[in-house]
C-alpha cells in the first residue's frame, strides 16, 4: 500500500513527522483497516491447510503495517497534542478497538492458529514461532472467542467504551495540569528556591508575556516549589492544586473531573473479566503475567510491607522531629514532607539534589549513557541529522553493533512542554521483523519531561532525572537490541508485564557507581568531576528515606491490585475509602482529605498497569539480583554484559522469563539483593 498524498501510508524507514497532519489520520486508518480485513479473508479462503508460511507470516506483516500507520499518531497524541489531532485520534480509537475485537473473536483466524498448533509443523517451528502460536490461542480466549450472541456483542461494546474512557482520563489530566498557574511578582514569596528553579519559572513568565515568575503543575515547576520554597502557604497552594487535578476538589473542582471516568472504567473492567469467566479483573490481568495468582501478588507485597514499614515509621518520625526542632512545627503536613526531607538531607549529609545538578548537563549525561552501554554491550550510538521530528528539541540516533552494522534507532525527546503529557516513557515506533527481502530494524521513542535550558545555561539534570533517563533507555535497549525476528515476541512484546521493568531498573544501578559517573558527571562550568567528598555524601544518602519510598510504592501497588480484585460497585467514595484503608495499613504519610491521588493515577486508569502496578517491585527483585552479578565480577565485566545482552535483552518475549533469568544468573532470583540495595535487613 502506498498513497503519495498521505504520509502515514508511505513506506519509508521512518515516519514523516514534518508532513503528518490531523487530516491524514482517519483516512489512513480507514484505508489500512479495510486492506487488512480484505487480505485476511483472502488468506483464510486461499487454503484449508494453514501453515506458518501461507497464513501466520502474512498476518504478522498485516499487524506490522497497521502498527506503522498508528504508531506516529499515538505518539503525537502524547507529545504534541492539539484539538485537531485529539479529535482525529479519538475518532480512530473506536475503529481500532472494533478491529482488535473482531480479530480476537474471528473464528476463522482462531481455527488457523489452532490448526497450526495441532499440526506436525508446530514441532518444526522455532521457539519464538511456537510462543506466538501459544500466546495467540491464549489471547483468543481472553478476547472472547468462546462468547456467543449478546455476550459477544457486549464484549465489543465494553472494549470500545474502555478505549474512549482511558483516553478521556489522560486528556482530563493533561488539561487540568495545563490549566493551573500561579503568577508571582514578589521575590520574597519564592525564598529558598534554587537559581535553576527561579530561572525556569522566570522563563515560564516570559513565555507568557509576564513579569516575575510563573509556577505550573508540570514536574519541573512543581517539584522545586514543594521541595525548596520557604513559603509554607505557597507550598500548600501548589500542593493542593497538584493533588486535586482532574477531580471534584481543588481550584478547578469538577471541571475535568475523572471521578465518573474511574467508576465507569472499573465497572467495565470487572464486567469484562466476568464475561470471560474470571472472578475479577485482577485474575484476568494475571493471565498474561509471571505471577499467576492474586495470593502470590498479595503475599509478595505484604511481605515487603512487613519488612519496610517499621523502618519507614522511624524515618517519618525522625522527619517530624526535625521539622519540630527546626521550625517548631507541631504537625507535619503533606506539603511539608518534601521540603523538610531536603532540609534533613542537607543537615545529615550536606547534600541536596541541587548540589549535584551542575555535574549533570544533559548533553554530557546522554554521551555518558552511550558510553556505559558501549562498555556493557559493545554497541555504538551516533546522532543522525536530517530526520523529520515533531519538535526542534528532538534528536535522532542510530545504534551500531561492534562491527559497525546498523542495528536500531531512536528518537530522544527530553524536555517538558505544555502540549506534552507528563512523565517519562519508551514506546515503539518500529518493531524488528524479518521479511523475505530484509530485516526491519527496531526504532523507539524515548520521552522525558526535564527542565529545558534557560538563557546561556545548558539543561542541567538532577540525579533523579539521570536515573529516569537511564531507566527509560533500559526499556529502549530491550526493544532495540532484540534478535527476535517476529514482532509479536520481539523486544518488549510478549514479555509478561511484571517482568518488563527488569531491563529499565537494571540500568539505574550505573547512576550510583563512581566508575560510571566518572565517564560523564562533569561540572558544566569547570569540567571538574564530582569531588570525592560530594560523592561520599551522595553514597551515604543513597538509602535516605528508602523505606518511606518503598512503602509509598507498596501503597500504590496494593491500592491498584485490591481495587481490581475486590470490586463491588466502586463509586468515587468507595475508591477513596479503599485508598484510605490501604494507607492505614501500609503508609506512614497520611495526606489531607482533599487529596485525590487516584484521579491522576494514569498508570492504572490510562496506561497498561491496571492490576499490575506491583510489577515495579516484582521486577525490582529481578533487576537487583541481576546487578549483583556485576557487583561480584566488576561494573563493566564484559562476560556479564554479554550474558545479560544475550539472555535478557535479545530474547524479547520468545521464552519464559524465569528460564531466561536462570540462564543469565545461574539460579532462581533472590530477594536479598533488593533488600540490601534498599538498606533493609533481609
């Protein structure tokens, strides 16, 4: 297929981001879906003897073609949103949902896969091909292949509605985030903020044709204010605006309220699960995960909470005592926690995130990241000019093997913008696929929301942002370094969701090691490396409040899992009640009654983490244990690096993740390295 008038239908190596317009979206999707449907029927009618070559391979190609059309549209919706694009994107969601449901319930397709699975050919297929067939049969069941009549129609309706509601949740959150600003003209109101934050807020004001400083709810604005601003009332105001986004509370109460959206999503998920014979959406979710039962997940989270909570309570009591001693606070409020955490860190270790920021100019961190992965895996990364992008800040890079063979590519979009959703993520642009004529190389989108350069000062990252960049690049490497030639199990595809964070969390470890930091951490003015005393303080502070951080992640994980496990007509009040109950059990910080964290919990209501947020901790057990091999052998041990490359990164979802881990580590995973890295006794 090719259409000279529509860049989404052109078959170039990379999307033509300089030419894609909202009016191209719906015609391209309509044409590709029509072609796919027609071709699928041709394939099924052409023979009664289905095989990999005459049926499943061509189906794989059709899926890839659709992905190539939709991927740039979906990406632009996340990084360059506007009303016209949003309208086009939403218009296609129902069509794509219909198509996915139709394919998942297509009896002819199901019979084709089942025939291959039951044939003598199955034994001759390679491991990846067998995994694709097995996964497809599982997914047919999860897509309602056995449903009849009204149930079949209801499944389709539910999927359509969920697709729309999940997008609505994210759009409400983006709109609510962008709507609130605080204009400040008195410099005393911002006392305590570091120069980097003041410069950014001043730049925000200039862009809005105002004097003074302009605070927003994007992370580069929000985090410095609640972490450093001496003005307690301003901290409270900014905190309240942030934690009430898209809710029934706060300065825009009710305007972009996600309350009803959440209720409908949960009701529809539960109905979907029951329609397919599962007790709950949590049970349904685990059908594709490494953890197989709700009891396994709950026991895992409960065990971690039991280990971490006593230490977290001690850390919180120490913080409250410090605030009382320092400023006479008789009660530590939620908008005080980050502020006094920074003060206490400074008092105990003479260290703040701002002390490290000058050593992490973004361009140097990027080059250092590339050097680290070169030392680990032998790959080389070079920027390529002349690639069409969606914003001037975006860069494109090629990845080469040690023999200078092109292996993959990626777009890097680092800085926050109003039209860009918050957070950081990796997504697929192209997936590795071998055809008769060539291998389509994988391409990734790597997206962050860091503070941009201001004036003549380069963009400077906090150490936490350095970790974020390494984390997302770990996901990118999983996608880009795959050697699996079939998209359904190449890269992150087919990998159980509770394992998919393994390569990303694994990469974070190098952000704490002197030998790695010395490759790139240089003061942006003097070029000096991090001084020994500063590095020592950084190491000493590594596990500062680590138990508080762990119970916060456990709070999110337990809330998410129980929300989807124990569904009972969850209205907005019941959702809040469950969150409060989980907090009573595991949390040490009790937020104010107006806090509406759940209304902005996009991971579970708009992302892929529903009944799966526990995956972060589950995978962290694997990543900590994987890194322990490098602790034993050396940070850049080539044999260990090649073993991780070949056993984990290159294998995608073609094999069982536990088998791959054992192949790499020589044994089953142990929780001890995670507890040790977190400063918690085993």
